[in-house]
């Protein structure tokens, strides 16, 4: 009984993946033909050419290792380990450098509450 369930589930994922690839190919074809053909005056492409463009983009920009998502988890884990091994002084220096570069790491300013009678 469980074997049938897993078989159906795997088949469903495969069909879902194929459907996603076909949908993305159709979207690439539609965008290319409706935008690029009119703006840049280039020829329209077929569905199979759009699929080829997707595969080419994957090869050129995504590589073959790590699937479509790359190695973001590995880099995040590596940075987390580096952060854990830093001393408090090194962490503060790191924060200050990033604050000076982009300002996104600023900590909220803490204001002291003043007493009502003072």
C-alpha cells in the first residue's frame, strides 16, 4: 500500500516538474515574441527554441552542481561558522564596516526614558 503511494507521489513530482518546464518555456517564448521582437526587431522564436534558451541559460549561469538553487546554503553555513568563531571585538568591527558600506546594519538608537518629575 505504501509503495503505491510513494510511486504516485514520485510520478506526481515528475509530472509537476515537466509541467513547470513547459510553462516556463511558453512564458519565455511569449515574452520574447511580444517584447523583444517588437522592440529590437528580431525574429520570433518557437516553443522548442525557447526551451533551448532556458537550457542554455541554466548551463551558462547555473552550472550543473547544486540544482537550480546553487550553493546558497553552503555559503550561509560557512558564514555562520565564521561568525561563531569571531570574538566580540571582531564582530563589532565587522558590524561597523558593513554599516559604513551600506547602512543596513544600523542598530536602532536607544533612547533613555526620562522620568516625569525630573
